[in-house]
């Protein structure tokens, strides 16, 4: 499957977008932790429809409004990580939840095994499509800002942007 990349300049720094024929596969701040995970060295610089859609989404988002659409996504990972990323998409704009709450919800819905907040944190940290899959909306058990692959200052800025519009 072919991979395509394009750049986007956000108010918080450069962003690299990646996509394949099915949808967006990556969105990373330049230089962030886990940058380019799963990205092929043969990726071609090209604006696919998925990348154009993601750029429109980012334009709306950084203008301070909640986007009313989601670009096509093609997230790949373990069943556990995909379940966590799906749960992230359910966190409302301008709101937060905790790693522990997500662990509790996934444990309750998925069987008898208890899941740890740390396991959820690992999956959240490896989210390949930041911002659109809103991992920045997950905070520590007492509401404190913890772990964000793009850096805590960016996490704080993203949350403040969303709170200003509520």
C-alpha cells in the first residue's frame, strides 16, 4: 500500500500528515516522541483527499471552532490500542477524561480482565493521529497534565483552545 505525506504549519509548530489509499495514518508534530511511527521511507510527498480533508479539519480546529466532520482515518495497531483510540474519539470537544476512567470503561465493556491506567497510557501515547484522535484530552487521576508525545506545553495549548470555545 502506498504512503503519502504532506506538511502543515500550525500555530503550535510544524505538523507532518501521512495517509494511504484508505485514510489518514499519521499526524505528528515535527520532532515529537514516536514521530513517524509506521511511516515508510518510500512515502511520497502528495496531498491526497484524506490529507486535504485533515488540513481543512486543522484549519477549522485552530481557528477556535469545533470541526463538524472527521477526515477519513486508517488507524492500524493492536486490538487493544485500536479500542483505546476509538474511545479517545468519544471524548467531547473541550472536555477531558482520565487514563483510569478509560481503563475502567474498557474493562467493563470487554470482559473480566482488569486493565491498568498505565496500559491505557501506553496506547494513548502511541496514538498515530494526534489532535484529530484527541489524546490531549486525557489527563492524570487528579486532573493534572501528564504525558503527551507532542509535549506538555502543546497539550496545555490544545486544551485551552478548546475551553475558550465552550
